[in-house]
């Protein structure tokens, strides 16, 4: 990633990481849910914050900096259990590139960094979830060789 540096997130990066995760989540839910995110977003971000502070052997959060040393995105990757085989798998927990830098291959490069992280941990695969409404990033994942393995379905009660 010429012109960019990926560094472990520190305490001074927390607010930026949380903003990135919030925007990423909002891009991954249907418009109606996004419109009512005030009802549930704080809970999601609290869980995210606790997880990021957790065991660094199971996950790591990185912040992407541009050549002017400005924050440009995040990568959060961890280890999970495969829902079918129960073996350890890498898990792409969070990926975000600020709007004006999208479409330049930075997201693909960050996914490559996540794959490298997984390989260094001795993992044989990496899993991720993508919101059905986030079609632009789904295309990137498809292009990079990710395959749909299951479909999460939900029924909303009123």
C-alpha cells in the first residue's frame, strides 16, 4: 500500500475506530434500520469497544494512515470458530476506508493484510459477513475469491 501505513490502534484512535464501525454498520443495514439506528447503535458500539479491548491473541485492530499521517481507514481482524466445522478461522470483523479514498484498491489491500494476519496465525481460512444491502463491497469480496457459504435470514416482529 504505497503512501499508506497500517498501525495497531491505540487509545487515541478509539473515537476514529468507533466512527468507522458505525458508518460501516449503517452501510450494511437496510435504509429503514439505518434510519432507526439510534435505538440500537450504542449497544452495538459498546459490544465492539469491549471486543476491541479484548484478548489481542484473538483479534487486533489496525488504523490506516495516509502519507500526511491522517487516519484513512480501519482493519479489525480476529479468530473465530467456523460455524460448520468448529475449526479456528480468521474473521474479518471490521473494514472501512473513508469515502474520498474508496475505489482506489485500498480495501482490497486491507483484505490482503487481513489474509496475511490469518496466515501468520496458522489459520487456513478467513470468514466475513456482509450486509445484503451493501452490494458494492460484496462485489469486491466476490472478486477476491470469497464464496457465499450460508445465508442469514431474519424475520422482524412488530
